[in-house]
């Protein structure tokens, strides 16, 4: 049973930083791409960033390019999202996600989702 558990969210002032973590279990983590998504109130969930299983490629939404950095530690079964220069419009629940298929990138369908962690950026 795949489990994804996010942590690291919180309240931060505009211009500040947060680092989200997502600990994965129930899968051979090093074989799977991972993604981060977010959902703001009254908005649809949107893609934030993704990383290939071997960190050989990363992708970002235009809105976060240059401010957010995705990384992973396969020895710790954990993917991270470093968020710098945060803006109020980054306020959302952030989710990590994994696909069912291994060694597949870019991912079109994510099958497993964490419970989310709240990020609130005050102006």
C-alpha cells in the first residue's frame, strides 16, 4: 500500500521560505517520478513541479520557476520542495503525488496522493 506523507507547511510572510517534504512508503521509491501539486481555495488543483526517478530532469509550472526547487533523496524515500520568495498567491494546500508506472516521465497520470500540507503566505 503506497503512502505519501507531506510535512513542512505553515504560515510565512511574503518573501519568506519554506521547505516541504514528502515521505513515501509502499513503493520502490527510486523507480518512480514524483510530483508536487497545489490547490488554493475555490480553485482547481494545479501542477507545481515534478522530478524524474533519478533526478535527471525536473519541471516546473511557470508561476514558480526560479523560486521553487524540487529535489529527492532516494536513500530516504523522500522528495522535497524548497520554496523561496513566497508570494500570497502561493497560498494553497500542497500535495505530493506518485504514478503507478515506474520509470515513466513525464508523468501524465498520478495515481497516489498524500493528504496535503497547508502553506499560507501573508502579505
